[in-house]
């Protein structure tokens, strides 16, 4: 019961972080409003002072020309004061908006980091279960050797006590094999969960990186407008160079985000309970090979497909419910677990059509002479299989 409690605690921590940054955003919004109000008040005071100075100077003027000069100067100063107020307000608005977005990103980043930590924990758990499965497998092999030795001894002696001991050893070996199957299933389930969580967390992280890069791009673009408003040519050139670099970074971050999102959503269409066929004939698992000459779907024609990520699948045959391995000259479904040879790559075509590539030598598979073998260097020379659900 400890794990759910810990997960809940982590979720609450993330919630508190999000609430904290929302408060920061609210404070910044208030500060922006106060800055705008302050700047408007200062602008009004500046205009009032200009008007007062103008009135005083007009009273002392001795000619119409002098009065016209005073009025023109006052108009220019008033316009400059208003432009300064408008410029400062826009600059403050852009800055406040950017900071608000950055605060939101930090809140989301905290959640993503928590998700990544959870994914790492799941990966660690999967590795531990895999190690346990290996231990159970080694134990089962030892029990099997002991059972075989005891049986050989019992057959040689013919004694009842030796036969009884052999029977006990056989039971232990059988129990050990069951533990191996259970441990392998737990390890495989945990590994699948770990990969899914890691892909999802990485996708969110890449999305945040893209958002952060986009904010930097917008801020860099805004810096150009600020530099132009100030009439600083050197600052304009620097801002334009920074904006171009930020745009390139944002584009690269966008591409990474799209790739990560695609990987997170990717689910092999072939996964599930499928029957394969070539032409009009279904393929059957005959233990030592696949033979595509069946007119209907029976037990041996029912394959179970597991999505193991990266466009790859593991295939369990219908005859003995064993994983299928690419052995170069045949596909043999007699494996108790998934290794390199048991990982097949799927290249989908339109609809339910696909090419299959084996894991032994990364060669494409073809059906020829009553046997499926993976020995073709190019998918064009492989067989175009079809599938249907069962």
C-alpha cells in the first residue's frame, strides 16, 4: 500500500508547485497593471508641467514669432512624453507576458520532471523483475538437471525410494518452470509499462522545450521593435541576429517535439490477435516453420502479437503458444522468452498489408517453397503479407 500513497504525495507536490506559479503569474499581472497606471500618471504629470512652462513662457514672450516657437516646442515635448509613455507601456506588457509564459512553463516542467522520475522508477522495477526472471530460469535449469539425474538413478537401481525421490525432483522442476513463466510475464509487462511511461514523459518534455524556444523567439523579435523605437541601429542588428538564432532553435525544438509526440502515440497496428495470409491461404505455426497453405483459421493459425516499441513486435505462435524466432532459413515458434531473434520489424503498407523483417540478420521475410524465411536484403524482395483479426 506504500506505493499508491507515495504516488499521491508526489501528485500533491506537483499541484502545490502549479498553484505557486499561478500565484506568481497573478502577482506579475498585478505588477504590470500598477506599472501601466504609474506610467500613465507620470505622463499626465509631464504634460501638465509642459503646459505650465508653456503658459509662463507665453506670458513673457514679446513677439508673435517667439510665441509660435514656444508653442511648437511645447507640442514636440508633449508628443515625446506621450510616445515615451506608450513605448514603456508596450515594453512592460511584452515583458510581463513573456514572464507569465515562463512561469507557466516552469510549473509544467515540474510536473514533467515528476513524470520522468516515475518513469525511471518503473524502468528500475522492470530491470529488477527481469533479473528475478533470470534467477528463476537458472533455478529451473538446476531443478531439471537434478530431476533428470534422480530419474536416471531410479531407473538404474529400481528402488522405490529412488523412484519417490525422482518424482519429488520432477515436481520441483515443474514448479520452477511455472515460476519462470510467471516471472517472465511480470518482467515483460513491467518493461512495456516502463517504455510507454518514458515515451509519454519524453514527449511532454520535448513539447515544453519547444514552448520555451518559442517564447525566446517572440522575446527576441520584440527586442527588434524596442531597438527600432529607440533608434539604436547597432542594437537592431544584434536583436535581428538573436531573433534569427532563436527562430532556428524554435524550429529544431518543434521538430523534436513532433517526433517525440509521434513516438508516444505510436501503436503497432499489427498488435493483438491476428491471422496472417498470403494470397488466399492462411499461415500456420507448425512448430518448426510457418506454412501458408490453410483455407481457414484454426488453432495453429491464430497468432498473438505483442508491440515492443520502435515499430517492432514479438509473435507468439498458435501451436504451442511459444514465441517465434527468426532462424534465417525458417521461423521457428519454440521460444520461452523474447530475445534479439524474436523481435520482428513491421513495415506497414496501405490497409492490412505489411512486410516483415526478422531480428537475426535484419533480413526481410518471404514465403517460398512451403516455408517463411527471413533472408532478403530489401523489402521489395520480401513477401507482402496480409492480416485479419480473430
